[in-house]
C-alpha cells in the first residue's frame, strides 16, 4: 500500500472525460484500488475543481464523487508552512503548486502524481514526498 497524491488536473481529466488523458487516469485509479493504496489530494485541489463548476449542485456532486472514489483531503495547516515557504522562496513556485506540494509533504506521501510540465522539469526533492511522477508515464 502506498500513499498516492493526485494533483488537480488528474481529477479534471477524469471528470471531464478528456479523450487523451482520462483513460490513463482511470488506469492509475484501478491500479491503486488493486494495490490498496491510500488516495490523497489537497483541500486546495478540491476547491479548484469545485470552482470550475459554478453551479453549487454540480460542485457538491463532484465533491461527493471524489469522496466516493476513495480520496481523502490533506489540509494546509501549520506543518505545511515551512515546506510552503521554501517552495515559494527557494524554488519560485506558484502559490497553488506550493500549497499542493506542501500539503503532500506534510502528509508524507510516497508519490505525487501530476502532469504539470513546469513542475516536473524542476527535478524537485521535497522532504515528505518520495517521488514526483508524471502520470502519463508508466509507473513501476
């Protein structure tokens, strides 16, 4: 069992049925279910996903769907402050990326899955996150 963090766009690809990426995201979800992984994302990611759906009924349905998929939400709390500040000041990351990564760091995740090329090309090593991986590539 691994602790797997999903970045925001993986949910959007899945929920909107993106023709290129939704099948891969579904595959990753099924593999996580089979392994018994703990699926995580941040409260910020949930807010970003819901913000893309201005109708409160739709936003609530999306939130319920993600919970039913088995995801738990990592908060941005005091233990996130130091990782967040380093990601912003040392690495110059945008605030949303820094919040997601700091939440994952505080949550001691094994893998942070993303498709964000700007984030992936940096080769970041963040305490509390074993691997930052491109969801489009095969995972061992």
